[in-house]
C-alpha cells in the first residue's frame, strides 16, 4: 500500500550517502558464481479487503541474473495493480497500474572495477506517468564480490525521456506539453548478504539521479528485502521500497513508501 513519507529529502539523501560510504570500504577480491552463474526468482503478493473498505492489491516482482568471472547481467521486473470500490453497487475501479523494468549488464575489466550499462522502462497510473525510458552507463567499484556477500556501486550518466498526461508540475521545469527529455548523473548500487549458517538473507537495489542542468530535478529509489529460505525453491520475502521524485504533477505526492510480504519462487541451483 502506498503511504506518503514524512521525512524530508535531505534525510533520505544522507541515508543514500551513508550506503555509498559502506560500499567504498576496502576488502575482498572478485569471485564469480562458478558452475551456477544463473539466478532467478518470482514473487507474488496481494491483499483483499471487504466491508467498510473494499479494495484489492496485487504486487509481482521477478528477477533473472547471470554472473560470471568477467561479465553478467541483471533483469528486474516490478508490477503493481490496485483496485477500489467506491460503492457496493458499483464494480471495482482500477486506480493503480505500475510497471518497472530494469536491465543492467556489467563487465569487470579489473577485479574490483567494472563497466555498468543501465536501461529502464517505467509507467505508472498511480503516479500519473504515461512512460519513462532511460539508458546510459558508468564505471563501478566492487569492494566485495563473493557468493554470500556483494556490495557495488557505479557512477555514470543517463538520458531519459518521460511523458506525463498533463503539464501542471509541482516544480517549475522545462517541458514540451508534458514531455521531458533530460540528462542525468546517475549513482546505481545493489548488493546482498547471506547470513552464514542461516536461511536469512538481505538484498538491496537503489539509485540516485540528478539533472546536472537543473539540480532540483532529482529522483531517488531504494528497494530493500529480507528473505527467509524455506526450501530450495520457496522462500518468504519482506520488501520495503522508498521512492522520491521531485518532478511530478501537482496532485501527486513526490514521496512514497511501499511495504509488501509474499512467497518467492526461485530457480534452484544445481547439485
């Protein structure tokens, strides 16, 4: 469920910088996944309320990744749909229909240094965004790259094109009848940690984007998950996703927090 955040942007930005400081700590050498380079998973969660509040929600997320000695790729898909019934005599009305697809190939040219590509597609009925397409790349640093622990971050540039169903923005920004094409300085980071001897693990994916021609035009996202492995195929997952977008239409809140829990179906490792 979408909930407005009360904390101010500087606090969120400080948190992002704190994560970056951890990522830049020295240690460890690069290591690939050996004979099991592929990982994949699908998570579906939902809710239904009837009575004083009639609503339905469905959240789905999927990931497919390959990580070898030198190169790899991460594909991440997130979807969200929300229905609400205003009156018992009326059918459910679809209010939210969100989709985000991220493609992130990488290539290690040194044990800890890599080239990062990035491509994203986003659309959101809830946030009144017809579509946003972005692509770019950068150079990244990986202080730790092991089977049970990964921390890495890349800094680079992106270009994005976004289309909105209106032009009444919260901020005074340049646009062409609700259409915007802007450059971005991009900080992208992801990682995981598997507790030794335990079925519990943690994962995160985040980015910070700013328009160098208009610094107030920025965007921030952090997706963090706690995973409890039940079997080789099934696991339980608790995920919190925070997002801030400075440039939204006037009636849209720039900050959101979504917390979901569900069962994840994973591609089992060989052996």
